[in-house]
């Protein structure tokens, strides 16, 4: 209760999420690829927070995919296969959650 009063957003305030992932990939050819993925999401004033958007939208999309039979795997499933994460990433774009990717290659 006490923290809620101190941590609540003031008039016109909103949250923001900044994420950057740098992933190194060594290909069988010996080349090194460095993939940079970055994401910036702002919350809406008097609307959904950035945290609610980035957690809630993908979760809701995955739940709908299960209900619609797009995901039919049984048990606990992590979204590491293209048939799961691909549609989720595309549908989050429709909700305004955009990310940028960049790859660089070295020998």
C-alpha cells in the first residue's frame, strides 16, 4: 500500500522498455555472425503499460493459437520453434510491438 502511492505514475507519465540482445553464431563454415536484436516499447498514458503489452500480448496470442488449434503440442511448450514464435512475432507487430535486427559477419 505504501509503495503503491510512491510508485504510481503521475499525470502524463508512462513506462518504457528497452531491450537489446547480442547473439554470436559460429557457422559450420567458420564465419562468425553477430546478430543484434533491439526493442523499444512505450506505455500509453492512461492505457496499457509497456510491460503489460510486451508480456500480455504474446501470452494472449499464444493462448488463442492453442484454442484455434494452431499449436497442438501437448504438455509444456517453449516458443523456440518457428511454427510458434513466427506467428507470435508477426501478430505482436500488428499490436505495435516492433523490433529491429542487424547481422554482421566476420571471418
